[in-house]
């Protein structure tokens, strides 16, 4: 089993949140395949940096990507694309859902 770096965890979280614009923490945990403790530490760190925003609503707490976070994600994907061969398989790895593929 290979551990992910903090950067990889942050980027996976940002990609997952970007797929649906806003998402609950539990759903992020499952889609990014993270332990609850790791997820919460990462989300707290990303909120402090202004990358993500947690918004409390009557139906629960939702996490959203800030404009700064979207910009960071876009730049990371641009850099990542230089090192990843452009093919349908590579795009699926970078953007695992069809929703994210439609955004590109």
C-alpha cells in the first residue's frame, strides 16, 4: 500500500469537491478514499488557507471550493498534465467522474 503525500490528499479533496460544487464531509471522505481523521485535518488546514469554505445550512455542513481553491486546482491540473500522457485513461485518472470530465 502506498501512502499519499499531503499535497496528493489536498488535490484529491479539491478534485472531489470541484465535481459537485459543494459536498458534505462524509461524501468527500468516501469519494477521496480517506480516513475520517485525515480528512478533517486536511479540511481544517485547507479552510485556514482559504482554499475551501465550510457552510452550515439547516440540512448540514457543506464544503465548497473557494475561487482561490479553484485557481490552485486549475494550475495543479495544468502542471500535472505535463507529466501525464494525454489519453482517455489518463483523463479518467485525473478526473474520475464524468461530471469533472464535462468541466474540462
